[in-house]
């Protein structure tokens, strides 16, 4: 076999591995998985009040939690994934919360070296007990707040120098979904957190 033919065959033999390596690098660069920790005070108002966090009343109860996200679908500026987490609500009393759902994320908007990424998570939340205004609302409605819908709008900020790290603000909201599960706006926590993407 001529040297040139051997070289061509050798290149052909290793070529299938090159796309696999670059593909793996691209997957890592997209940061399809993340873990995060967050927490903050619970609002004494409703969901709309919590969104206007600077004008919302707060109760002496706090939420703290950890979560995991994995994105599995992308189309242009949109990404879809799964999220699950656990947390604790404490202050006047204590209860645990677990949630899971789908998370939708838009492509980050760039402001110089800063990147702004809006997202929203929707699913279900389960708690071991009610707390604060949630207890009052549950008693008034006569409905159970053990299992409610979960909704978490979020704005995240990252920097070009460390794109794997994000700081974010999020509303931790659980409710009966306009009476489809229960006639109750359960609880709303105004939180800040940190996320590590990998």
C-alpha cells in the first residue's frame, strides 16, 4: 500500500472520534445541567404582591431550598428542561417542601459582559404542613394545601468571565391554580440564589 493511501486510511480511522469530541465539548459548553441554592422571606400578600417585592409586606417566616435543573430541548432562543428541589419553610412554625416541574428558559440578553436570562418553572409542590398566611388561607377556604401547583418566575444574571455561575431572583409560589386543585393562593417567598451550571 502506498504511503499516501496509508495516511488517508489512518485519517479516516480517527475522523469518527473527532466529531464526538467536539460534540462533547459543545454539550459541556451549553451547560445543560445545574444545581442551585436560594432563600428569602415569605410574603404576607398574594402572588402579584410578591412580584412587586419592594412594596410587598413580609411575615416573620423564611424559605431556603436547593434544586437541580437539566435541559433536554432547545429551539432557537428557547430551552426546555426539568427541575426538582427540596426546601424548608421556617419562622413561626416549620414545614418542608418538595417540588418538581418543567422549566422554560429564554436565550440570555447581553449587556456588555453581563448576561440576563429569564426563565419560569411550573409544576407541583407538596408540603408537610402549612405556614404563616398559608395556614390562615387554608383555614378560611377549607381546602388542603398539601399538594398545590408550583410556579417560579426568575431572572438570572451571569458574567462572561464566569459563565458557569449565575445569581438570580425568583418568586417561590404555590397555589390552587384558580380553584382547579384548591381555592387558595398558598404561599409566596421572595428569594435570591446562586446557581452553578455544568
